[in-house]
C-alpha cells in the first residue's frame, strides 16, 4: 500500500505508470548493461588468449635457451675438426724413414697451429702470454712461485709456465707464471 494515501493501492509494476522519459532511460541503461556485459566477456576472452600465448612464448623461449646452451659450441667444434684431422695426418708420417719426413711433420704441425690460432681469433679466444719483466696481473696471471732475481723487478713475471686465455675479454684460464722477488740479503748480521 501507498503510505501517503491509504485509499490508493500500490502499483506492482512501477514502470507501468512511469513517464515515457523514465522508460526510455531504463531501456537505455539495459542496453548499456548488455553492451558492457558483452564487452566484459570479449575482454575476458582476449585476456585468456593473451595469457595462453604468453605461456606458449615463455615455453618456446625456455626451449630455445636450452637448445642454445646445448649447442653453443657447435661452430667452434666444427672448426676444431679440421685441426684434429691435420694432427691425425701428422701422426701418419713415418719419422724413421728420413729427416725430410720429420721436417714435413714439423711443417704440418706449424700449419696446424696457425689454423688453430685463426680459429681462436674467429671465436674471440685471446692468448695471455706474459713476457719476462711484465708486471704481475692477478686478474690474468696465477703465480705458481716466487724466485729471487736481481735482474727482474719484484712482482714482475720471471717465467711463463703455461699460457692463459681470455674468451670475449673474460678470463677463461689464467697464465701460470713464476714471479720475481727481491733477492734476500746474504750478509749475516754482526759480521
């Protein structure tokens, strides 16, 4: 019942007696609601598809990275096969037959080393071979021992035992060196 007038019964459908503008506004709101629901459903579908695509891209990237790690040295390995072939040919030389055969074998070894150097250069593998008297660099050298020496300044390379290598300017293996130190004073105290 209507509380303002007890004699007038309450209308069960308030929109039935409403003005035409109110009905038009209500229909417009219903249309907007339907459009918004459609847009929300469309956006949800796009989101689900985008999420699935992102997951697929992530899985493909993981596979690509795993494959790249697995086959990272493939080009280097192919280049090194030529070096192995050359060394195997050098092993077939019969050095007992003549000095000429020995000379040919050494020529082959020299050519093989040149081939290896060109491969190292191609793959940015740089040799570290410190000269006598070069300052000791703990970033690139590993001191195996220190020896007394009056000719080479202390903390400088006296001898290289094994060459080191850099790969793309990152230390792969340090050069093993003997470092000079100042000679101990041989005069006895109080003499």
